[in-house]
C-alpha cells in the first residue's frame, strides 16, 4: 500500500485529497469488486489529547465513488512520487467540511474489503491560516 503522504500542509479553504495505491498483502490490487464499502472520518488533533469524536464523517460509501479498477495516472498520481498511479482517491471538499487555519486534522479512511479484512488509511493535514 502506498499513500501519498502521512502528513500534509494545506491552506485554509483548499480541498484536501488523500490518494493511494492499495493492494493486499499478497499483491492483489484493490478494485471496486473487492471493496464492499468505505467510511471517512476526520478528527481534530493536537493539544495532547486523543480525539474520540470525529468532526466530520461520511460513511457507507460505494466503492465506485473512490476506487478504480485500473491505475489512474494524472496530476494526483504525481503525489505518490513514483508515477505508478493510484487506485483510490477521496477529496474532503471545503464545501463539505471546512478545515480551519491553525489546526491539524487526521483524515482516516476505513476500507471494508471482500476477503482482505479492513484496511485503514490515515493522513494528517496541518492547515495554514489565510489572512486575506
């Protein structure tokens, strides 16, 4: 499994994309047919406390909304650093959930597969405040 980053910095009001190439331990690429659903949770982190309640959720998502049966090679693929492409993307759009400047958020994607168990992607986003 490759995720473009475990930590990212974005500007306030920007959308946040989590991109990955996912495969099983035996090398089988995750596709829309071997993922039953996925859930997205966003937590505000920082201050030393472990977050227990998400500040944003989007659950029971259909695999076709984020998984691809073939590797995608476009502008997002360059985030992975090797040009090999990705087969999963989820974008937290600012219009769905505003990540406030000066805060750090953890985006967790819980993937329910058919035959591979559960897989979790996680990425922290530090949000830079925009003053204008």
